[in-house]
């Protein structure tokens, strides 16, 4: 089919997902798997990176660096998984589809947080109503919407305004990093907040727009849905870019 992404690589993961969906619908019949793989077995990751207890203002952290993880075998990658699985309320660190993970470091204290971005949800009522795109436009432009699936500040780090600062810093570079890795630049970024756990103040403080709530159909939990447009482009341009009929 010559199904390739904008960077010229074959869409292997998307093809696998499509085959599984066709099998689920009964349109094709995939053969039974004959073996499992080590990476599929869930392991409890021991926390072996030093975690500091910090209180105060941003200045106490020194320089704050947000670095993309380029290898799953690197020290930063291991630290990312450990932090998410030990401190994030969802525990699971698995991201689907196209993705970029960031580790957050303090010049003085080392690892203090983690972020993860991945492909957006294919259908979402609140988002699709806000954009106002047709079914055809959604299919053709959904790749330009990405999701902030994981955002963690280590709970022992209690620094005022750190959440909004990190979100802003990540948004300043995610477009360029995504384009460098996948060959196209995202236009919009979405995120979900379980209101029984968090209020989403960090998103609001960094100018994300609260659009509405999800239906909770997937896990039974309705979440607050937030949305933000690319750095350096206005709201009307971004929405018009993906609302191609």
C-alpha cells in the first residue's frame, strides 16, 4: 500500500492498530499468537534515582531543563518510567502511537518531573464540536492534534508556579521536536484532567482552554478536557488549519 508517514517511514504501528481493529470487528481473522515477548510483561520498576524534597519558589531549583528522551535504553528513559510508575496516579507509563517523552531536571536537585506527548484520541465530542470539522477533515487532519498524556511533578517538590512553567517550556519546543522526529508540525495540543484528583490549575495558568468534559465511555470517568494552540500562531489560524472540509 506504500503507507508512509510524512518523514518517509512506513506506518508500521498504525498498520498494526488497523489490523487489530479489523480483527475486532470480524472483518478479518488474525492468526493466534504463538508466543509473548518480554516487553509485554509488566514489571514493578524499583525507584533508584535520587528524589529531593524541595519547597519554595522557582529560583530554588536553579536552571530547569526539559529534555526529550532519544533512546529507550538511556538513563533518562529508565528514570522517566520509574517516576511515572511510582508517582503518577495512572501508574502506567505506556504511550500509544507517535510519541515524545520529556524528562525534567533541576540544576541543583536532579530529576523533578516528566512529561509525555502522543497521538491524539481519534474521536472526541468536545474537541470535534469546538473545531467544527467534518468527518473527512477529521480523518485527514487528526495527526496535527497531539495529546499531553502524562504530566508529573514529583510530589516531594512543592514549588509555586512550577506546573505552569513546565507546561509553557514544553510547549515552546514540542512543535519543533515533533517535526524533527515525524516530519510534520502539530497544530493543536489536548490534555485530560480527572477532576476527582486534580483541578487543572496548571493548565489554566499556562493559558490552556477548558473546552468541556469527556463522556467517560472508555474508563467510566468523565474528565475535564483542555486544549491549546501552537506557539507563535493565533487561535483562528490553528483551528482553520485543521478545519478543512
